[in-house]
């Protein structure tokens, strides 16, 4: 018995949250140059840096890739960006603050996920589900400068406190306040995360839930929707229209989205069985569905049905974009992790269940570890800001051939445009940009771009990674 107590910490989810927190601290100070979604991280970091250097008004986020404009654009509520900025105000700006903030909040989110499941299911189910979520797609994205797991963590906290209120917890007012605050912040930072609030239908339509409590809960929830609706349906379109920078993806019409998703159905399925929980985790997800059907676990089946239906609304609104960006699966990862954990907890052989859980963890870590490294061919971008200082000022507008990926622009610490080689070859196009104040073109040779020569412009410098040209006024086009 004494020997068993020595290892009791292995069954404490807080131990594993801490272990995986430490694991994800590896390379935490890296700039956002890892292969997966460096472009998305760069835009988040751009906004944080512009809060620090230009204007800290949270309602007017700015990006750097429409250099001839103010860069003000509509986007998700920049809470993560602003927290990044707040830390920079104290310690000076660094790329990686957003990583650490996201990691901390996402780790807390895992603990609330565990507590939420433990309220209604066994300790074993809660532990397995939380650990599976830890090593899912959550593992790598919870340390990126992106709001996805950050937002989902806030939504999970909201569901935890909302369920406390509906279940009749003694601290009713505080639970209601925390529910609406975390709901509003979670939905503001990533509106797609809000789909998970559909789980409250299980309480709303249950005859066991007090009617007055339901009415109060719905009314308060609608109050939480007010700032969310104001942001996405008024303020974001207003900023994009007023300042001319259309950066935020507002989705597609439903029928187009459905057509695009089902037009590439194998890729759609691949997001579920390969990217979210990986293969062993997905097998346990299927096992969980089987056990739920076999044992007539109606609450589990209703939860899966409702969340999947709501998540399909997200998928169909995104259309083809959903298929090509795996982070769209992050909101559904908690549901899949719970079903997989439920299935795992039903395996009578504890040793086999432990082996399978370990297999999920090993597969998850092994398949995502490469995302913690930066490719050698991209490392030159770390110093490109100071390199360019030799020839051009920080205020000069530049064009970069990074195929519309904003990452290189972020690292140059300048403003301008990103585009492909074909567009840069256009004489009239470049003259138009010259007239707008652009004076330099940065040609990336291998990372983010491909080499090209521009003999009609003045070559300033040429090395193994890039060429820098000065744009010449083409008077023949006047």
C-alpha cells in the first residue's frame, strides 16, 4: 500500500498538466517561425507590437501588410494581443510573450475541462479525457501566438461556472457572473469557440432544471451576446470599410460552404482521424461512441449530436478555408477527447486502458514535436530587421515576394505589402505602388518566396537568402 501511495501523483491530472507545461516550455522564446501557421502568429504579434509602438487603443488593432494605410482593421477582439502588449509595457517587447500567456491560460483550461467532466462522470473518465486533450492538437497550438486554445479555455471555464449555477451551486450569483464574463471573452476572442455553448441545451430542455433559473440564465447569456454581436456584426465591418483593410475572414454563404466541404470529403474526414486526436485517439473516440450506444448513455449521445451539429455550422460557414487550416478543429477537440476518454474508461482491463492512454500520449507528442523547431532556411529572418537597417529606414515602405504570407514583413519590422512574383513583375503594378510611396522590394530566394531578378530596378544588396532592390520611377508609364 505504501508503495502505491508513492505513485499516487501519477493519477493526479495536475501533475500531468505541470509535466506538459514544462514540455511545452521547450523553445518557448522562439520567434513565430515554426512551419505550422507562422503566418497566423505573425499577424497576432503584429497587432501586439503596434499596440506597444503606435497606439494602445484596443478597439483599433493594426497590422503591417497594408503599409500605405494606417493598418487599422477589423478582427477578433485582441485580448491575447493586448495581454502580450501589457507584458511588453513592463519588460520591453519580445515575440514570445504571447506564447507563454496562451500556454498558461490553455493549461488552466485543461484543469477546468477535467473538473467539468468529473462533476458528471467518473474520475477515470475525467482524467483520461483531460490527458487525451492535453496531447491532442491542443499540444502544439496551446503554445502558439494564436487565440484558438486560449479562447476555448475561456469557453470551458464559462461552461463549468454556468453548469454550477444551473445545478444549484450555493454561490449562485458568482457562478452566473463568471459564466457570462468567460463566455463573452471566449466568444469575443474567437467566435467559432462559442459553438460549444450548445451543451447548455441539455440543462435548458431538462424538466429537472428550475424554470426561474433557466430564465435568468438565458437572460444573462443574452447580455453576454451583446458585445459579441456588436463586435462581429458592427465594429469589424465598420473598421474594414472605414480603413480599407479587409483582413478578417467573415465566412461564406452556407450553401457555398457545404458544397466546398463535401467537394473534398476525404480531406474533411482526415481532419478528424489524423489531425485532432491522431489515430489511436480517434480509435478511442469511435470506441466511446460504441460504448455510449451499447449502454444507452443518452446524455453522452445527445452531447455528441448537438455539438457535432453546431460544429458543422462552423465548418460550412468556413467552407474550403476549414479544410485547409487544421486549427479550425481545435474547438471540437474537447468533445472528441471527452468521448475518447469515456470509451477508455469503459475498458475493464485497467492495464490495457493505461497502455492505450500512453499510446495516445506518445503518438501525440511524437507527431507534434517537429513543430517546436525552426527550419534552418528560415533562420535568417530572425536578423533581417537589423540587416535591412543598413540600407533602408524603418519608415520606408517595402514589397516582399512572400506569396501573401505576412511572416517576413513582421520580421523586417516595417510596413508594406506582400505578394507573389508574378505581380511584382508587372510594370504598371509596381509604378502604382511607387506612386503610393513604396521604394523597396525584398526578394526572398528560398524561404517564403522564390528567387527572381528585377533588372529594371536598382540592386542594393544580394546574398544567399534575399535580394533588396530600390524601385525606380518608370517615367515611360507617365
